[in-house]
């Protein structure tokens, strides 16, 4: 596989591409090839950046400039912090079809909105539109499914330490 990450201020661009070759048994049945990858771009609306540990080559925890909080002040007003907000767009592709293996070709586009409350808590919201083609499955009633489109709305709340 091939992977790349570029961080420039509040922008992050990530991409990965993978190939797998399989030898069949017996080998005369030929070699199979499957591949896939994704490209992703994100932007912190509040200016934070994705931390990068250069020695280990790992992405680190994002630390919001301001944690999320709401509190009544002594003057009768409300003090608040908004946390960090990030928007993201991702394109994914996977080809699991080769010769007589009809696993399908899938592609999807994801729009994400991430709200980081503090370094240890966040909410993530995703809208995913995808398509599967070159898939051929017959059920017990003789119905043949060759693919289709799908849409997904997702939300996650995560706390980690």
C-alpha cells in the first residue's frame, strides 16, 4: 500500500491506495487482483491543526484552542467556549471484482462535521452517499442483485483517555 498525509495549518490531506494479489489453488486458476483507496481533506473552522509526532510518524490528539463549556457568570450573562469544529470530505473506492469473483466495486463520498469538545471528547456527524456495482449475488428465490446506491446518516459520541 501507499499512504500520504499532509498537514498545513488547519488543513489536512490524506490518501491511501492498496493492492492485493492472490494466488489461487490450484495455481492454474490464475492470480486475482483487488484494490482500493481513499482521499480525504479536512479543515478546522476554528483554526486548530492535526498534531503530528515526527519521531513515531503517528497522528496525535487534537487540542482545541478553547474547550466547550457553558456557565452562568456572576453578572447574569453566560460564559461559553465552543470547542473545535472541523469539516471533512472523503472519497473511497474499493474493487473486489476480478475474473469470476464478483465482490463488487464500491465507491462513496462522505461529508463529515466533527465537534471536538476538549482533547478527550468529540461528536462526529457523517452523511455518506455510495454506490456498489459489478456485484452479482443470487438469493434462494432466484433474485439477482447487481448493485445499487445507498445513503447513510451517522453520528458518534466518543470519549477516550
